[in-house]
């Protein structure tokens, strides 16, 4: 075990508090030197795969870091980042060699001895190390961070994470509203707030939704909720991960209902945080009913709905004058012909407007065939917007006839939103040039 006075030297060389090395040194005696790290393309190691790591990793990804998580197990949310290729997972315990070529390291395991090993290995290599368990043993501290309009705000409040987060929030609120002075009391009333997080980009989150997050005692979050915002939560906020991974682990809705009700009845202010809008395929009203039945106050803060917002950000309108007079938002989690499906695919095929498909990647080939059988032309344009509003956003273009092949060729995986209709041709005339309204009907002339 190293002398704690050495830790002080790491943080501020030449300054040692009077009285020698002590474990109970006041944190405000550790003078820090703030600096903005440019981590793009540089190796960053996160030792640990729990909720602390889950809070830190999205910010590292956003900074462009080459993130390596070392842990025998990880949370579902981190597993989702691994599956999407944003993180490299070393499925084992930490080894000193993991820090070779690293620029920055986060020790976030639940084992103090392992965190101490990480610290020692980092010190030997002159790498700054953040400790989740003991800030006095770290060579760097993670501030409360927020961003607005190109400005990054980072606040270090020593051992007062709530204070750090509050100061950061007031500055951000001031930036958004044109004043730095906080004008609102924070609401800590027990109850449940359903917050729609929008399509994924934290900048598209509503001000009311951000404020509700910062007032929460408990945050119950899905994987598709804007993950960077979870890293802004004060350290003492309880984060409950109910991440629903495609074809992976999921928490039953009944269990989610029980959790939010139990925490609220215990006097906590609970935020149920999910992507998009809670009431558009989000099961939000099931949660409202559960709260009402238990006598728990519940309020709703809507989010930008992904089936409209994601195509818009990708440059695709869901309606356009003279092209589409209606649009339909449809869940594709069940294929046509499934006994539990409530969708009339034949009726959708007879419509001339836009069809926006959610949760439909797996069943897209069967859906395309059903729409053609219902009357849509095989040449109908299709756009698949993958990871909409996120750094890895991309759009795959196809027709109903070629959709299955294009999905396979481009290795499309959820989350993705599929837009079917002539509005896609309006947005991409370079691909569907010459197409005019009405050509999406069976029997209509194709592009010549």
C-alpha cells in the first residue's frame, strides 16, 4: 500500500498538507489542475463493467476514445455498446498489461484491491487514473460534465457530487435561457415522472426532461434512452438498468412497474427514462396505470417521437405536399401472419402514403413482401435509418423488392427505423431520380 502523501504529490506536485500523510485529509486541500483531454482515437481502459462504468463509457465514446472495458461481466447497456462495435470488451479480470499503450484509465470495479492494482499499474506507466471507490487514491477526478451549443461545462465539487451537478445544471440552464442565474427550485416531491428521452442525441432532449433527471432520487432507464445524460447524474442517484437488448436480456414490464411504484412509495422521486416518447410503443401508459392503481402521483414529460424525428434528422420528411397525405407508424416486432399481430398489412399495402416501421429489422423482408401483396409496387423507395441521431448514424436505401438483400449486404442491426414511400425519393432524387407521386402503386409506371 502506498503512502497517501504520494497521492497528494500525484495531484499537485510539491504540495503536501501539513501533518503528513493522512487518510482523512480534507478533499479541498487537494488542489487540482483542470484540463480538457483530447482522447479521439486514443486507448482508454475502463476496469469494471458495472453501473459506474456504464455512466462513464458513453462520455468516452462521445470523445472519440478507443474504449476497452476489462471485466468478467458487464451491464446490458455496456453489452449493447459492445454489440454495436463502440466498445472492445475483454471478458476477464484486470491485468497490468491492459494499460500498455493506454492514455487514460478508469478503475471502476467493486473490489478495492483490484482498483488499487489498477492505480499502481497506471502510476508505473505515468497514466492518469480515476478511482470510483476512493478519490484520494486517484490521480484524476471526473467532473460533473454538461454540453450546450459547443460549450463544455465541467465542475469539480470535491466530495459533494450533488453540489457539482447542481452548479453544472445552473450554468447549463443559464446558457440555454440566456442567464447564468438559477431561477427554479428543484422539485424533490415523491412520485414518478415518465420522461421521453427523444431519439438518442442528448441535444434533442427537452429542457424539462433534463431538469427532471437532475431532480431524481432514482432513475429507471432503458438502453435506448440518451445514455450520455446518465453520466451527468449525481453519484448518489440510484440508477436501475432495465435495458432491453434485441434478442438479449430484458426486464419484464411487470417488474419495471413494481420497481417504480415501490421506490415512489418509499418516498423517492423516480424518473422512468426511455428513448423516444413514452406513449409510442413505449408501454408508458401501462406504467401510468400501475402508478394510479397504487396511489402514486405520476406526471409525463413527452419526448421527441423517433418515427418522426429520426427520419427528419436524416433528411427524410414523412409527409410532402403532392406526395403523401398521410403516414402510418407501425410496430414490426411481429411478422405478417403471426397470430398475435394486430396489423392489417393488406390495408397498409393499399395506402399511398408513408409507412414508418419500428422494431422491424428482423421481420422487414416479410413485411416488404406483405406490402407488395397488398398493392405497393416492388419499386417503392425504402430508407433504413440506423442509429438515428447518434454518432454512427447511417442510411441504407433500397426498394421493397431489394430491401432484404440490402439489409444483409449492409449488416443492418437494431435500432433502425424503416421509411417506406415516395417521400424517400423526394429526399434522395439522386438515387430515385425521375420518380413522381403515384408510382408507388402496383401497376404504375416505374422509373424509366
